[in-house]
C-alpha cells in the first residue's frame, strides 16, 4: 500500500469520520433531547418530528450518495465539515422550522459519510488483507455516541443550556472535521466513477437482507431516540439517567472490535441474525419491566448489536456485489435502514400517546426483529464471494 494508505492510518480515518458524522452529527440529538425538554423548548411530539426529519435526510442521503456529482474525497470533506456547521447552528436558533431543516441536513451528510467510508475505506482495508481492522472503523459510531453522551452529562452537571451544548458539540466537531479533511488520502478516490463503468457489474439485490436491515433500523431507533428520556422519567437526577447514552455508545464502540472473531468463525449473516435476537431481547426488557436496571441492560444490548449488524450488512454488500456495484448495494441497505428509522419514532410516540408508555412500541419492534432474523441466517439463493471484502 502507498504510505498514505497504511492500514492503521486508514482505519483511524474511517473511525474518526464515523465518530463525527454519525456519532455526533446523527446521534447528539438523543442526549440533548431531555435537555431541550428541560429548557422548555421541545416536547415529545416535537422531538419525534425532529428525529423523523433527520431520518428523512438520512434516507435522501442514502438515495443520492451513489450519484453525487463530485469525487468521493471531496464529498467526504464536505460532509464532515457541514456536519459540524449544522450541529452548531442548532444552538443559534429556537425556530422549530429551522431545527427541522438542520436535522434534515445532518441526516443527509451522515448518510454520505457512512456510504463513502463503508465503500472505499472498508475496501482499502480488505485489499490490504487487514479485514480485522474493519471493526475499528465501525467502532467510530459508538465512540462518537459515547463522547457526545459524556459531554452532555458534563453539560447537564455544569448547568449549561441545550443551546450552549449544541454550539459546543458543533464547534468541536467542526474543528476536528477541518483537521481530518486535510488528512484524507488515497484510500478515498479523487476521481468520481462514472455510472457506466459499473453497469456491466450490476448484481441482483437480496431482498431478505434488505428487509432485515430495514427492520434493524426500526428496531434500534426507538431506544436510540428515547432511552435517555425513559431513564429521566424514572430517575430525574442527570448523574443517573445521563449515563444511559454513554453506556449505549461504549457498547457500540467495543462490540465491533470484539465481534472480529465471531465474523471469522460464523460469517456475516449468522452474526447478524444473532445480533437481531439479542437486540430484540434488549427491547423486551424495559418494555416488560421498566426500571433503570433494564434500561441500562437495554442500552448494552441494543448498543452492543446495532453497529455489529451495521458492520455485517456493509461487509455483506462487498460479498454479494463486485467492486463496481458495491456502492449501489450499500445505498439500498442504507435506504432501507433509514426507512425503518423514519417509521420508528413517530409510531412509538403515537403508541405512547395511546397507551401512556413506550412498552407497546418496544414489544412490536422486538417481534419484527425476530421474524426477519431467521431468513438471513442461511445463504441459499444468491452467489457469494464476488466482492473484495472477506467476511473474516
């Protein structure tokens, strides 16, 4: 490999990119939601709509990422810097319609980042024979979640407003994104691949994989949106409920690293199916017995599986498709994931209004996770080993 695409450097680039765009740009809203509610600037229905706007942006970003009219390296730089700008901008206004637009943009840029990193960075590591480092790349999402959660815990203890917290997180993200954009090297191309170049390599989509990935998006997003809020309803002390989100992020960060041997031994889809079963249990616990213990366990189970499943899905796209068609498969998976996320929060909010709790939404999502896990545990029906990213 060229000097500027050494595996350790490439993995670090991917980790930091996902930490900023996904861990903060996408998920900072979750620990800030209770703070905005405490400040009186946002209620649960309004928060659900903000979350949905972000997911719509993510969905549209997934649809548009493969056809961006710019080289991947420039697109990644733009997405990272813009993530910092739109995150900080949340703190400079209390106009709800501007918040909707900003959260939509944050979703758009995070999808671009995930697809670019999952395609080019993961491929660069596979071609270098360093698939074990792929777990470090996807650990970036959980790392960003944990850092944002710990930062918000500190903001709450210090008595900072939600607006000031948005500005602090966004400013830090913008600074790091600017530095990171200067370090992107040959692992991300400077030339945009023409659609015609990969036309002959198009391969059929595997719909049971797509559907399962979309269901995972619905299943994890309910606790990912409402976990700190559920904890705050039980224990209002921020030094207690504030730890629910860092726990979620730390579990996500460590899980992709720890799963390396599981992928090597069992393959992508069996690990994926098992992850969905564990996630379903993580949704059932607080639904059946809502207390701080089950909420923390839910954070561990859902946080500890959603990035492993994400990693499995991205790696599986490299197995299903040849290099020229991987980006399309990743985009379809990400679009399905975003569709699940769009449906989840409004549905959970509506069910809460009807029943008085989040339990019904959690139970329904758990059932869907279990039903879609079984069909992906087998490989019958499609060819494998077409791509450049081995499963181990």
